């Protein structure tokens, strides 16, 4: 039960990250989420509960290792 709750909250946080922190003007929140979800899970899982700005900074710190799609979302949004 706890694992299911964690997965749900993680997905919710990632959707919020894509919609709010990245402020994606021309890309739907779902597309932004899809582009960076794997990268957040791989590189920033330990920071997911620390707030969206912390996750964004974590993604920036791992910039050279991000997927092309996630890197593009960040670049397209001035990050």
C-alpha cells in the first residue's frame, strides 16, 4: 500500500513539475512530464520530496546525462 501511494505521489509531483516549474507554454503538461519522468526517476529520486525547485536544480546538475527530450524541454523553457 505504501509503495502504491509513493508511486501515485511521485507521478503527481512529476506532473506538477512539468506544468508549474518548467512553465511549458507550447507543450502539454503530460508531454513535459513524459519527457523528464525517467530522468527525474534516475537522477533525482532522492530529491523528489524536497520540492519542485530542488528537482529542477537536480535536473540541471545532471544536464549532460539527461535524455534529449528532457534536455529540450528545459532548453525550450529557459532552464
